C-alpha cells in the first residue's frame, strides 16, 4: 500500500518533476472516497508523489483551522492513515490562509501539493543535454473543453 514520507532533503537530492497544487472545495455532505482512491492509484503507479495534503476550514469569523488530511474530524485519531506523514513543509500558514480565502465561511478546502514524477526522468535527461526550462504553464481543463467544443461546432458548420 502507499506510504510516502517526503522531506525537503528528499526533493533536493534527486531529479524532481514539475510541482503542482490543487485547491478543492469539498462538499458539505460526506464524501465517498472515490477521489482518495484515485489519488492512491496515481501514487501507486508512480505518476505523482504527494508532497503535502492539508484541509482548511474557514470559520464564520474569517479565521481558519488547518488539519492534516489524516484526521478529518479533528479528534486526534487517524481517519486516513495511508496519508500519515505527508507534510513536506512546503505549504505554510500563508498558503493555508490564501486557500481559506477562496471559500465561504463554514466551507472546507483540501490542498494537495504534488510532484509529477512521470516527468522527472525527462527533466533529468534534458538537463544533462544542457536544456533549460524557460517557460511552463497550465491551461484549465474547462477552458480546453470549451475551445474544443467551439472548434467542433465550427467544423460541423463547415461541412
């Protein structure tokens, strides 16, 4: 089963793939675990490495409460032991505050910081060849889908 304990030293001692983050507003109803199962699968297949996972609840007064994703109900008992120890220290209080500002009071946001491990061998090979990364970016999936829908509609009208 998946076990990851990540430290800053681990990241500096090896070729590292691109690092990304997701902030996911969680529904009020209890989740069924599909997302976590998919995440575990990505880790198990070596596609990503989870660096940090935190939950942040925005309180009614605007303050926030952060907790490890392993203790979802805040009672000190591990609810998701598989994610125990996944705190690299890369997410700080400022990151947690910014995540809390994305949601309404009473809501919860999950922060996931992960390495795209699939890319590390490619990045290492390109560095050995003298290449330098000069730009990187991300296009939101909904924008890509909208563009593809538009192109498909235009193509249908042209035929």
